[in-house]
């Protein structure tokens, strides 16, 4: 009887783990490197010259990450726990939002930036050449800064990843 219960529990765990891996869509053709991660105490910043405000009520981590894309590379659909400031260093990237019913592309060229609200997006290299970006990600202290979504997270977008 105990063997049957243990085997049933083990089978349930295997099914759940396999389902999670089948559901999540990882990056394809994108190399990622964490350049730095640091913990910041609560802060409030206001500047007039660039008309910018930022406030953290609790400690948070700021993660700086570089992504290198091959032609047709994709991050896969994913979310972040907070905003992400993405600067395209080389090439061109196209971003799509998970909640956009029209799947409207946002093309970002080298030297330009894109602000992700964290709700879910995909970055695709549709340029035909290599591309690189650097992302500044706000995340809870010591916690993951990315969660993969399913390959069809936005069913209005016609591409597979």
C-alpha cells in the first residue's frame, strides 16, 4: 500500500514538472549574461533636469543583464516583477506586449531604449543580423527577475515564439 502511494505521489510530481516545462517558453537564439546585481535600500529620487522620479519603499535588487541575439532570436514570452529599462546596443529588436490585442510591433534601433512595465512581453530579432541589448531590471531582493510564459501567451501574435 505504501509503495502504491509513493509511486502515485512520484508520478504526480513528474507530471507537474513536465507540464511546467512544456508550458513555459524559454529564449531561443539569445545568450544572456548577468553583468551585475546589487541590493538598494529604500530611496526616493527626483531630478528636474531630466524630469524623472523613482521611489522604492522597500529594498530591491537592480539587475544589469546583456542579451546577445542571433538573427531570428527571441526571448520567448515572459514577465518581470517590476519595470525593465532596455537599451539596444547593436542591431535592431522588435518588442510585442502580451496584452496587446493587435500585436503591434515596437521596433527599437541601436542607441534607443524601450521601457517594459513587467506585465509581459517578447523581444524578437527580426532584422536578419545580430543584435545586443542591455537591460536594467528591478526585482525583489534575491528573487527571480524573469518568469517564462506559454508560447501562445498572446494568441493575437502569429509567430510561434
